[in-house]
């Protein structure tokens, strides 16, 4: 139960966005909020854990895209926290996501207080963050849509700013006098001197108040979201919004739709070690550094290198004689940039997408609800994959029109179905799946199942799958 001083706050974690500025570690198939950039948990998991105190916070709501629904569910399970997961059929920006969250929180009680958070932010002082949220409730109780304004540590050009206005009577909060876009360095210096705050994009409000402001300033968004919720379907542990209705929602941010128009915007100053880690340079800023000012994650060897970030996945990365650089190495892509220009990675990714480079959006390892697969090799008329199936999971019952497959078990126990026959296979045993055969792979054991799959045929693309039955509703 919530304390008598602080009403129960419903955390709403928004998981949209691809995080292209943190390419190649972050990609469409595994965005930055789900990867381990700091510590042993993802920023999504850290966000959920930050608002898990039941004396302050209610059961969280997670708003996510359909493509990452099983990543969300798996990462929640890993930290042992349950949440209501709502699936957006398409990306419509933050206004639609906030409207969805508002309606869901209002179902619990129109007077409920919602705390809207991005899944990809870093908070170095969680206790100060929670304290700021509890204090901001006083402003929300007076009918304001509160945002957490971060006390600047420098005149940054990476963030929007908020000019605090008059005090909200009886609280340490202020009305918002002005929102401003990302400034140049000279303007930012002036803002900091004049007491402006960074706009963190975290909001706290009564659901009924946000409903009123959406009705006044973005009625089509609210109407489309309500229609999508009215026709929503439960799918396993998810609430799936109606695609046709949701697609009618205008695509815009909550800042443009409501916050820059409302007269009920409030701000709570906060100092909690906040960063949206929008670039590799920002990640360097908030990371622990060695004596030479370097941040190193993974297998790396540095010589005569200072004030740099080296992020190495699965390969050994050597850096010699460089200062103020970012080096990111994955199995299939390498990024090298001056730290000050790390924000331009988004332009590079757009260029890669335009040239249809597969590395722009997908990792070699692709996560699925049953586990993952990773491409080892591909060539004319063949492809080799490593596949891991979690205990108790099973792939869809399916067939292929253009390829045959060979499975070799390297770890665990496999339950294999080919046409009318089902049998168990152990380590070092193999199965042949002829072209056109109806087949399925399952893991009946207690440890992860790993197999090597060799595909041979005229076409080995993922769209050569005809699903006959699927427990995951794909």
C-alpha cells in the first residue's frame, strides 16, 4: 500500500525508439533500452527496478512495439517484476503512447497519478529520483502536468530547456514559463546562468488532467487511442491495441501535442544524475573511467589512448595512440568516431539504410519468443545458423517451399517433429528435414537447447516460412 503522504504512483515505461545514435550496438531488432550499456542490466530493467518500491509505486505499465514484446517479457522475468504490457501496432511517437497510458491508468481510477518514463534513460542517483517524484505529486495534485527538470551540470546543446515560472502555491514546484528547443553553446550558457533546467521528458500527472488536456489540444489522438483500446485484444500476457484504429492516430510528440500548448505545465527541479544517453559521447560522460579517462567494456587492449570509449562485443579490439574517440566493435560491424561527433552516427545509419545494408537494422543474433538464432555463414544456396531454445519453449509448426534443413544437437535435448513422426534427439545426433516437410523443434528439457541448423536450397530467407501452428500467435 502507498504511504499516507504519497498516493500510489503508476509508472508507465515507454519502450519506443530504435536508438540509432548508439549503432552498431543498438539496432531495430535490439534497441539500446534492452542492451547492457552500464552494469549488468539493461536501461529498461534499471528503469523498472527504480520504480519498484510498492510503498510508493503501483504495478507498472509498459508500452512497447509488437516486435520487441518478447524481449520486454523476458527482461521483466529476469528481474522478477510483473507489469501490464501494452503493444502498439506501429510507431506513432510519444503523444499516442502517453494517451494510451493515460487511458489505462484512468481505468484504475481517474485520480490516479501516472509517471511516464523513457526506458532508455540513466539515473545515477535513484533515491534522489524517487524523492523528486514523490515531491512532484504535490504539483500534480493541484492539477498540473509535472515534468522533472534536471539541474544542468554544464551548458549542454544536447537537451531542450525549461524556464521555471511562478511557484505553485504550497509546493516546491513551479509553473513552466517556457519550453525551448536545443540551443547553441552561447545560448545554452545563458540559459544555465538564468536558472533554466534540462527537459528530461519524464512526466507526472493525474490521469484525469491529461485526459482533459488531450481533449482540448489533441482530440483526434485521444479519440483514436480510445477506439484502439476499445477493440484491443488480449494475446498471451499482452494487451494488443487494434491496428486499424491506432493507425489513425496522428504521429507527433507529447511535447508538441500538449506540453507546449497547455497552461497547466509544471516543473519539479531535480538533481539525480540523469542522462538520456543519446550518443556514445553521452555514455562516456556517465560511465566510470580509468586513470587515463577511458571507458572500456568487453575485450579490448589500449595503448597510449586517453579519454576514449571502447565497446567490444565478442571480438578483441585494439586501440593505439588515439584520444577522444569512440570505438564500437560487434561481430558484423565496427564504428570509429571522434567523441565530439558521436551524435552524427544517426546520419550514418540513415545512409546505411538507404543503401539497404542489413547491418543497419539487424544484428547477427535475432531474438525470438522461444530463444534466439544467430547466422554463422551464408552463401549461394546455403545458410548456417546457431539456434538456442529456452527450456519448455517450442518453435512454430512450419514448412518451407525453397529449402531443406539439417539439425545437429550440440547441447540439451531436442523434441523433433517431421511430418507424422516425433522423437527425442540428444547431443551429437542429427535430423534431416526434407523440402516441404511439416516440422517443429521443441525443448522439453531443463537446460537451454542448442542446435546447428544447415539450410540448403534455392532461397534461405526468413520469409520462406509457412506457419501452420504457433503458440506465440505469430
